[in-house]
C-alpha cells in the first residue's frame, strides 16, 4: 500500500487492551483512567480477521501492544493465530516485561519472533517511582526468560522525560551493552502540543519514513500517532477502514486531543 506521499505502508501495530499492571508517569494520570467496556474491546476473532485482511493488502510487519498485552487473558492463543497468517515477515510485541518470565517460552512456542521491553532506568527505587508500583526484578527476570526463549533481537525502549535524568538513560544504555540488547531512547511525547522526536536507535518519529497504521483496542484504525484521524473498523469493515487510513494518512504529525498512549500502544 502506498499513501499520497509515496510512503509504503506495511507495518501494523495492534493494541490488544487498554489495561496495564503499571501506572507509568508518562502514560497514565495519577488518578487512573476510564477503562473501556468489555464489549467495546475487539475480540481475538475480530483482531485475527482484521490482520488477515491487512496482510492481504500489503502489511508484512505486525506488533502487539497495549496497555500491557500480557494482561489480556488468552494472549498466547492470539499470538498463535496471528503467527499462522501467511505473509507476516516480522511479528513482535512491546511489553513492560513484568509478566514476561511467565510467558516468554509460550510466546516463542506460539510463533512470536521478538520483543521490545520498556525500561526507563536500572535503579529499583527510581523504577518504582516511575511506574508507581513496578518491581524491576520482574523485568530483569523477563529479559532473561526472553533471551532463553530466543525472542531476539530484544530491544529496550527507554523513555527520557522530565521525570528522569541522564543517569537513568545512561544506565539503560550500559545495561544493554552488557547484556547484548539493543536500546532505543524515546523522548517523552506530548499529544496536546504535538511534540515528538525521532527515536534514537530506531525509526519512530521520522515522518518521511513512516510506514505504520495502528489498530486501537476499541477497533479504530489510526493512520498517525499524532493525529485525531481515525476510522471505525466495525462500522466500515476492515478493508475500507484500512484504505481510508492509508489514503488520509497525514504528511506529518501535530497536536491532537483524542489520543492516549495506554490505548494506542505507541
């Protein structure tokens, strides 16, 4: 699929839930969020059917996100069903890693190729402060389990913002070097002002090269993370929603009011 700015759109990010077991300061407000109703969240069958159509239309890369995808009951079944779709060349998941020790082997056995793991510091006390409730030892155990399971290459997503400092970022870089992990530094994004940056060590935020569309957990296709444009797949059907998203994908992102990281997955 080619959009009107001659970018090839071949990457689909799927948010499988708006729920998370952490409360990261850059993702969720301290008072919490209003969760979607169960009936508003796409079923596994809807996600798989949508993905099949998207692959038929030219998608070759699929990533599962959240919220936290591993809190979704039965997630291994969804991974297995998507892995069985012919035409997917790269199948990954972004996770906070806290539940990965339990699920890494099952994910690999089901067909997941690799994982990105969120880690904004290697200091246990600061990690607990950043996430409001997290135990960094669970993340370290998850990383080790992912290595043993062969979910490689493992990439660490490190968000740098006003809540962190340079020592946090440098500690994650050093941890990556020591353990053979790729590190991506992501500057904190502000939807309401349209502030976003090219990811250090990755391609996110580079609008000229953007090849992504996003399926939110409530069934909206979004052609741009920093845009309020969305198309309801339940109302339009997957094919028409995808076509409209690609056709109307903006040249660059900007301020938006109706996007939220916990429901889109970044």
